[in-house]
C-alpha cells in the first residue's frame, strides 16, 4: 500500500482509538462513515489480489472521510502531512560533511606530495573494501536466516475497557523518544487528549515507514562514502593545479620489493580493467625518497641506455601526473562507482517500499473492518498453554472474541499444551487466526514462552496472536493495580520482540 494511504489509515486508527473528544468524530459517526463508504464502493471483490486491492481502497477512503470529519488543530495536521523519510536538510548535511571530510583528509596528510603509500587515499579504499565485505556477509546471513517479514504493530491512543486493541499499560506515559520530541513542538495540545492521539499516531506512522527511512539512510550513507572519495580527489587535483607535487615513498620497515607487491595488490582492480599496467620494481625503486614531478636521476640514467623491460619510459613531466591518474582510477573503480550503484539500489528500494507499506491486518481493529467490508466471520484457532480451561473461562474468552471481532467470531479450541512442550502443528484455515492463550500470572521465559512465540510467528506470521489471561492475576493484585500494569507491559514488550500482537483478557473468572 502506498505511503500516503497508510499515513491516512494510521491517523484514522489513532482518532478512533482515542478517548471521546469534541474535535473527533464519535463511534456512531465512524460507523456511519463505514456504511457510507461501503455504499459508495458497491459490492466488493472478496478473493485474490482484486479483493486485497478493494479492501485497501475501502480503508483509504474510509480513513480520508474520518479525517475530514475531525476538527484537527493545525499542529496535528502538520504532523499528519509529514512524509516518511529524512528531513530535507539531512542529505545536504551528509553530502557537505562527506566532501569536507574527504578534502581535509588528503589536504592535511599529503599537502604537496603524491605519496605512493598515502594513508588518506589508501585508508579510504581499504575502509570501503571492508564495508563491502561486511555488507556481503550480512546479505548472505540474511538470506540464510530469511524469515517472514515482521509488520510493526500499532498501538491505540488509550487503554480501552474491554474492546479495541490492547496496548502496553504505560504506552501513553512513555510514547518513545521521537514522539516525546515531536510532542514538545505541540505546546497548544499539552494536557489534552489530542496530544496523546498525535503522539500515538506519530509512533505508529514512524514504525510503519521504518523501512523507507532505512533505505534512504543507506542511500545517503553510500552517497556520503562516494563523496568522501570525491573530496579527496578534489584536493588531490586542485593542489596539483598550483603546486608541483613531490612523488615517492619512504618506509622504515618496507623494502622496495614489498612496496611493489603491496601496490600491485592495491591497484589490482584498475589493472584488471586494463587502466594501468602492474608497477615494476624499477618504477618503485626510482621513486624511493622524494623527488619532483620531473624525471628523477635514476630515470635519466636509465633513459640514456637502451630501453629495458620495466623501466619507466614516460615523458619527464608525467611522473607525478601518472600517479595522480592512478589513484584517481583506483578510487573511482573501488569507491565512487560501487557506492553510486549501491546508492541507486537503495534509492530504488526506498521508492518500492514507499509504494508497498504493510498494515498489521492481524490486529482486531483491521479484523473488524475486514468483517464489515466482506461480511465474513472471523475464525480463531485457540491453543491454551499450561492453563486450566473451565467453562467460565471458555465463556469469558468467547465473549472477548466477540468484543474484538464481532458476533460472527468463532473459536476453535485445541487441547491444552503442557508446560515445556513444543508448539504442535496447528491446522489453521486460510484467513483464520492462530491464538496462543497464556496466563498472565506466568513470567515470560525466553527458553519456554520465547520459543513458542518464535515458532508461532515463523509458522503463521501475521495470523499468529498471543492472548493473556489476566483475570486471576488481577484478582490477586486488586489492591496493587501498578503491578498488573507492569506485568502486562512486560508481556507486551516480550511479545513485540517476537513479532506477535498480545491481547489482555481481564473479564470473567
């Protein structure tokens, strides 16, 4: 789904899950908007890609009308219209910083020399080669561990009493550093329900567009690396316009043969592309120490004799220029061109992701809309884990399912799974939800609960959920509501780390 559509839907989600406010449409008005949109679209397609496209159109049109029915302040509308990605000044700042860094690195280290062992230029090449190796390894590991994409879960703007999505208990108190930062820019909304709604929208929208921003960051980091090399080359060439370079090398520990071997390894990319020929030992020996761009004495004596293999026969004015061209070709071949190609790739990824953002359709908010859209009942396959299922609990959980997904919700119960047992194969029909029922009294354990949630996500992806039976724990801690909130927050964060949406059940016995 396109970024603009997801942004509208995220704001409509925040509006509908906020406490009642005079500036926001009521629940009855939102229901009327749903019916109006369904009437406008007519009979929807319910299968395949056509059905998905029709449902996406329904969500977008409905969100637009809910936003139109809201009397949102200018601060919230400005926040809503913020496109995903980097701030406008960020690419310019990265580019200027990279250029200055590359220019200064050469200017400081080699102001009037073409050093065959230039630390600044060689460092740029070696660092980029190391980064290419890291990117290659990460890509291979990612392919080997490829798992279903995790869709960021959306949190409502308030803690509902019995329906809606159930967020972390302390979500509004701790909305995240970004939301708090943006919230400070909305002084007119402080102390109002609209501020909490705006903060929650910002967090959900930030998570939904994370993939776009990551691709843009990588794009500009690649461009920045290319500009570092370009800045070093700019310093190299600009200095050469007004200064006569001294050319050569010196080392306490390296011999001419070792320097020749190292330089031929370093310049192998350009040699393979037939831009230069391998450096001969005579070339390296002739440039040991520091000489001007004119031909050194060793070359003059060699030129007086018959030409020999490996002896530089270039005109006397080309000694320094030859190495300037050599380092230019090397940086272009190993840094500038590859980084530009990688930046182009990340730019295409960012553009594709901007057109293909995903919604957490497994959450109850979207499940209800999907039911309204298609007139279909939601089917839940529920697996209790280490919990005694009494008739009262069955009734309470059934009521909870109806409050989430409507009267058409149907729960299929599976036998209770013993503590420590692996997740069995669950036959989940297409479009159904696989639900793991766990008691809130239990403390989440990575070796037990974490393994179950990982298996649940890997097998069922967005159709896997976690329900927390909290009535018993809430009854035992009736005088300490803070403890209930802390335990719920602990489970919510634990489930979120495994890509699972958690629902709290506190009704029934």
